[in-house]
C-alpha cells in the first residue's frame, strides 16, 4: 500500500460561443467573444495505491479524493460564480508500469 498527498493547481478552461450573452446580478448584459476563458484554482490530491511488483513490470490499483476550490471566474471584467464553488471528486483506476534499468543498475542487480 502506497499513500500519497499532493498539492497543486487546477486549470479550468471554458470555451464560450461567439456573441454569447448573459445577465449579471446587477442586471447588466455582458457579451462574450468566441474564445477560451481560464481560471486557476488550488488543489489537494490524496491517493492510496495497491501495487504488485513483477520485475520489471508492476500492476497497481489506486483510488483517491481530489479537493478543488474554484476561484471566481473573470469574463470580460465581470466575476461569475461564487468563490466557494468546489469541484471535489472521487477517482479510481488501474495502471501498468514498466521499469527501465540503466546498464549500471542491471550490473548492480546481477551482483546482488
């Protein structure tokens, strides 16, 4: 069992169609252009992996939880969304790993 915790950032890209219009809470109408809008958000990732090593391969199954706290979304000078929005999610998967050894590592392994 291999536990891990990581900190990072999450990038959210949204592509809005050309001449897309929305109303703000103040009643203003904002027209957005045909382009991508992005927001970076802090992320914490926790994961637990069960791995079986079969030299030089290993097979693993992992599961975890990702905490994402989205910031306000700035579109054409207007802030959309609430700053406490979150994108928390559970995840799981499997992976196959192949380890490549250098010539020196192979020689050392043969000596052991």
